[in-house]
C-alpha cells in the first residue's frame, strides 16, 4: 500500500495536510531499506508546499549533517520550520544553546527558515522558539490553495520539459548536419566535384541528413510553434473546465521524524 490517509481534527486549523516521511539515515539493521526510505522522503517533499523538520533531542543534540545535505538537495525552495521535539528532556539553558547552534548551521549552509522551536509532546506546548513560533507559522500556512492554479502550473511544467527535450533532440540533428557538411567538403577537396566518389558520397550524406531528421525531429521553428500551440490550447482547455473551480485543495506540509 503506497499511502495511508488518516483524518484527525486539529483545533484552529482547517486546511493543512501532513505528509509523514520516513527516516533515511544509515540503517540500524539489515531489515531497513535506507535507499528506499530516501526515495520516499524525496518524493514526499516534491508534493509538499512547506517542510516541518523534526529533530528528536533524546538522540540528537543538533541538526545532523545528513539532514542539512538532504534539505539543501530537496527543500531549498520551500518554507522550512525546524522543531526540536522532546524538549522537556533538556534544561532551558541547554535548549537555548541547541537552537542557536542549529540556527548557525542553517545560516552557514544558506538554508532559509521560518523559525526554530523547542517542543514537548508530553507537555503539548512550545517551550522556546527562535524566529516565528510553530503555532504562528502553521496559522500562516493554514489557508486555501487554488486547485486550478496548481493544474495550470503542472501543465506548464510538462510543456517546458517537452521544450527542453525537443531542443536537445534538435541540437543532435544540427550536429549531424554540421558533421555531414564538413565531411562533404573534405571529400570534395580530396576527390573533386566531378569525381564519381564525390557524387556518390554526396548522395549518401544527403540520405544521412534525412535519416537524422526523421529520427530526431523536424525544423526547430516548427517544433517551437507546435509546442507553443500545445501550451495555449492546453491552458484554454484547463480554463474552460477548471477556470471557475472554487473547491479548494489543502496545503501539504511534509514532516520527518
């Protein structure tokens, strides 16, 4: 089963959906698939609008280097909030030092963050925070999102990906054409324009160019026009069907423990 969905009321919050991510540190036993967990966590982040990163203070006194690397690779374009859980296990002075250390690590790594808080699940409250509090940032994130806008954005990303791929393919055609033309000139210089060798080679080089074009695509301008037409027609179709969509989608927050 790839996903399990659980609904639970959250006082004061209506429009948040949380995506729980597995840990991905080096496996503690042979039965743990670290690579698979890393892939699942990466996929979860790709669906998230924001990230709540949990650090358990009973096992870590700071933000591990693996966490920093993962955040840099996968979450640098999403709002980030760091929660130090099990904060009741540490004295207040120690919590202040841990928060300051994590703040320095994030800033040194160039990772933007909304805030850091020390939280106790046992006491069900924040004990200390730097920047915004957890309740403050969750209230900011708790708003409706436009599902139609998401569809338009996803479609635009698809067309942009096709444009990039087609550009790479057309570049191959152009390279084949340039190499074939260079080869044609070399044979002309060696054999002369009236020789049977040159005329035969010229015919075969022409066939090679046509074969490359049939494999990799057509003229760059034709492909650009076709993709732009696809973009316009696609957005018109989405607008006609979903442009007046009022049913909101939830914001997705990914969190890891």
